[in-house]
C-alpha cells in the first residue's frame, strides 16, 4: 500500500468538525525512540517509542501505559486521552493519539478510515432522510488489559449492558479496527492537525468518526439516534488511578 504524503500534526486545542484525509506515516517522526519507558515489562524485543509506548514489530504488538479513571456510569470510549472524555471512558492515556498512531505504523498495522455516519435518502419514506453506518477500515485488532496483579483481560471484559431498555446484545463490541482518525486543516493557519489529539478519541466504543482505533460495530454517538446501552462493569474495574498496561495485537487476516 502506497505511503501517503507527509502531514504536520501539531496537537490541536479544540475539536474541529471538518476533516481531511487519513494520517500519514510521517507521524512516525513524532516518536522518540530514545525515551525510556516507565514500565518494567520492557523486554529486549520491545522498542520504546515514548515513555508510555512500546512496540514489538516482530510480534506486531503495541503496549501502552494507561490509568483507570471510571468505576460507574455509561460509556462512549474504551480509552481516551487524559483531560478529554474521562467521564465516559474506562481508561486514559496521558500522551497523544498521534503517538499511538505512529507506534501502530511501526508495528506494521495499516490504517484506512474510521467509522462514520452518512445521511442518505430513506428507502421507506419518500422525502425523508436516514443515517447509514459506514464501518471503519484498516487492520483488525485485539486489545487486552494487564492489571497490576498480573492478570490480563480483554478490553471489553470491563463493560456490560446497562439494565435498562432492551439491548440488542449482551456482549459489547470486541472487534477493533485501526481506522487512524483524520486530519483537519486550519483555514486560518493552513496547519493540518491530527483530530484525535484534540478530541481525545483513542479507542472508541461508540462511533464519533475521529477514533484512532474504533469498534468494528458502528454505534451512534447520540442518544437521540440510539439509546445508551453500555456501562462500566464496576466490580471488574481496578480502583481509580490504578496503572494498567494495554496491549494491542493484530488478528490473522
């Protein structure tokens, strides 16, 4: 697959609604392999991309240091950037989404496009419009969380269906796609910015359309379009502030 043209990715301060093409391999330059990781799990096969990110390209594995931030409530994110969607995410990553994207490229993953919603003409009602789900495209992933006690669990293990309404499934989204977020060009400055660096959408549960990694199942991000269904499985979450390691691996094609 051809490598797209390089882009600048200075982190934005606010989320912008318009976006351009998917991010390029130029964001690899944003990582600093000389930074020592904080985790003691770093083995000879890992390369440190930042103090919080490690890559094992031979095993197609990316490891992140994250922190638990929620024990109760509805969810829209599995993992967000610290200080963004903390009130609706299980864990936060205290770095940049573009750094994670760079690590994913180093590990050999391919990003194409995040999931999206498109307004189209209704097939059942003349003159009406409806939302059409567009699935994310990119490498398919498996994500697990290693707790401080040494146990590991799939990311979705920390989520359950809320005891209200009629859920279509009791199993939260467990298949993930490296969509790669998007770039937005500032009309005033001409600078292109990696959208997830501003929105905080690192690993999405619902589909905002700007996630670096998103669930394969496209779930509306508005309560008016779909009833909130997923909540924190409180009894399974580590205490708030606990450090965890998130491991991202590829699935066989």
